[in-house]
């Protein structure tokens, strides 16, 4: 129900309550009737805050790898993740905000330390054994939608499985204390098409325009940048490209009642090529063209532990989950190229594609 309809319904309910007396004049009444005020409609119809601890068993960070004693490269990085998420529904749409802190193991080093075999130069930096402290990364994301049904006070954009069409805007920010010193700022704008799934589930598809600005310390003039093709401040400024973001959720309520504690969900983001990996520098800087990035969690299986232990009244207060995470061409880097990052002398560093299980515990408050 739209905000306007809710206000109208509340007013009608109030009038219906007073109807028996409304047809008599004040002089006919033995006492004065005082109308009850219409209760205020809350600004937020739904508010959902959660904290999560999760563990990524075999994560990656492009360019973060070490040399194996037997040859080849180890690009796997275990990560602990601490997260806070907020979701709300208001009269005209929804808002989602998430902030995450990733703490890596030694294979993804905090700057200025660099693992053995990662960087080589004439003085041999990076050729000696190293066991650096793991990097810490912060990543924040926000998405807001404005529903057409709500904006235009209609149901015209609900038909069949289509629940609504919305304008969507968003932004992202990321920084990490690695030698690369990324400082990502990204912005998205487009549409979202929301579909209904059984058991009060949903499936959302959002075609978007995507713009990213970042930082790469390796490009700074006087450092490891190529003379004549370097950046004074190490900044990168990528081209506007396309993106498609998908997410879904469904309770598994087709199971017997005594097993209705499970749900499945997932997401996928596809981000088009955004220029040279060192944009706006050219190929002379040692960069290669970016590729379509696939950042996905195809499936997550969630167990509602609080409902199972304390009953339906406490549903979703404590959940545990396990998921599969797949991220190809991470940050747009070509996992088959990008020399010195994704490959060394044509051999993969195994750091630009992520394929891993991860698990976590979430508490709602």
C-alpha cells in the first residue's frame, strides 16, 4: 500500500469510528464528542540492521601472491570479514547500506611490506623471504530505489510476476593499507525490475551505468611507474561503462513445517570493460585493456538458528550460512593477461580470479 493510500485508509477508519454520531447535531448530543487524532504513519515502514562475522577460505587480491618453493605462484588469501548492513523501506522506495572490514592473511601484505617474488627491481627488493602482516580493507556500498508505483501512486507497474519498476542510484567506496593503496569511488544509476518469487521471495534485476575513480601507487612517477607514462598522484579515472546487478531471496517453505528454517539467496554483478587498467594512461604504462568483471555469490544457504531454537517469534535474529563466491577478472583486470599482476612470464599468479566457499554468522538487532 502506498503512503497516500495508508493515510487515506487511516482517515477513513477514523471517520467510520465516528459515523454513528456524525449525523446528529452538537445540540442533540448529551456530551461533546472529541475526535481521536489520526496516528502518524511512520517514515520508515521497515528497518533491518544486522552485524555479521564471516570467513573467506580462499580469497584473492590481484597482485598479492607469493612464490611456491616448488614453483608457480600462490595467490590464495584467507580473509576474516566484519560487516554491518542496514535496510529500510519508506513511502517511495528502499535503501540499503553496508560497510565491511576485510582482514587478510600474510599472503595479502599490508604496505609498505611486499611478499617475496611480488616486485623485483635492480636492487633486489622483493626477492628475499617475507612474512608481512596482512592488509586491512574497508569497503562500503549504498543502493537506493524509488518505486514507480509509489512515485505515481498507481499499480500500473505491477503485472504478473513483475512487482515494480524503480529508479536506482548507488555508490561505493573502498580503501586498503596495501602498497597499491586503492581508493575506490564508484557511482551507479539506472533502473531496477523487481519480480516476485514463491514463498514471499524476490528476484531483482538492475541495468545500470557505472563510473569508477581509483588510485594505484605503482603508477606514481618516480616509483615503479614507467618514465614518460606515469601519473603524478597515482590516480586512475576509468571510462563510464555498463553494469547489471542481480539479487534474489526465497524461503524454502515447501519443506515440512519442522524443517522450515532454511532459505536460499544469491547475487551477481556484471561490470563492462572500463578502458585500460591504468586509465587514463595508455598501454605504454604497462597496462592492458580491462575485461568484463563478474562478481557473484550464486547461492547462499541460510539456517534460521533463532527460529529453530526459540520459535517463530525470534525468526531471523540469529542466522548461520554457507555460500559459494566466484569473482572473475577481479576489479576488471584480465585474469589471462595483466603482466606482473595476474600473470608473470605468462604463468598465472592465481590472484585475479576468486573461487571459494565462505561461511558466517549474522545477528539482527
